[in-house]
């Protein structure tokens, strides 16, 4: 049978082991105290639960196409005018260089408009077609123009209907910051705050 001397030695050995571990692992014990099983001098540290609420995550708001900032709306309006102007050019390529007819231009360039939403403008969200075609170009052959970069092809309009077209009479005059997205025959787009002169709508 084991005597008291044996248990005393065992206890002393455990104490010596604990002491050695404290010396060897002191840096780690200072950072993260650990309870050593069977040793009453090293009670387990209390568990602390952090009840601090997590900070709220800020999510940037989504900009609506019809209620965005002026820059957002102009960028969108200019992009739509650009796509419609390119659709007119692609139509010409398949129509012997002839411009669409002013009374049916939306239907005629329709196959070349990938997104029908391009007919709308954030400046006029209630209009199904917010751009007008330069009616003076109706059925005109593109090669007959001397300066296509100076001739307006499409522009934002105040007119309503399924295919607005005129010689600039319905050109939307911006106020309070927005600009009119105006496409030219050569395909480039300008954001204008004033209506171009009559020469920009004439066939020349």
C-alpha cells in the first residue's frame, strides 16, 4: 500500500512541475492565464462576455435612375443619346446610307436598340420616348452632308408621342443645372445648356 511519503513526493513533484512551467512559459501566462488542473494556486480565470453592441454597418444608398444627382442623370441621359445615335448610324449602314423617316424613326431603328430603356431619359421619366429625331434628316442620304459632326441627329425634347421629330423646335431647354443630351450625326454626344443655332439642324 502506498504510504504518505509517496503522496508527499507526488505532491512536491507536481508543485515543482508547476513552478517550472511558470518560469518557462511566463510570457504566455501573462498574456493568457491558464488554469492548471489539480493546482489550487492557479484557479481558472473568470469568463468575460463582451456585451458591447457591434457598430452599425453603413450601406451607401442606391441611386435611382429618376432621382439621382445631376451628374448621375446627365451621365445616363448622355449614354442613352449615344446609344440612339449609334442605332441611327447602324440603320444607315443597312439602308443605303439613308436616315430613317421622321414619322417612324423609332420603329425603324428599333432592331438596333438593344435596350428600349434608351428611349427614356432621367430628365423626363414619365415619357416613353424622351428624345426627338432631327426631322430635317428624314430619308436624307448621309453622304450628302458636308459636316456631319456639326449636324444634330437626336436631342432631348419637350414633345410627346411615339416618335417625336422636328427641326429643333421641341429642343428641351434645361434649367437649374441639368444639360440636354444631344447626339450628332457622326455619333458623338454633347451635354448642352443652350439650344444650338438653326444651322445645326439644317441639312448641309
